[in-house]
């Protein structure tokens, strides 16, 4: 679903997972926390499309 997208937004996550906006932000925060711990730079409010998949 997010094949050629580098970063996906909260709205994309809301549509993909059929969750509320607050839950989508929670998912983004969790994934970005994991990426930060692995040494990657993150963009608040967005997450890597590949990592999300």
C-alpha cells in the first residue's frame, strides 16, 4: 500500500490501520523511538514507509 512512499504521515497510518488520530500518533512515536534507538534520524509526525511495513 505504501510501496513508493519514503515517509508516511499520521493520516496515511489512520487509513491503513483504520485507527483514530491519537492511536496513529502513538504508532508513529513508537516506531520513531525504535528508529532513534537504532541510530536513525526521524521526522516528527512521519515514519519511514519501509519501516512501517
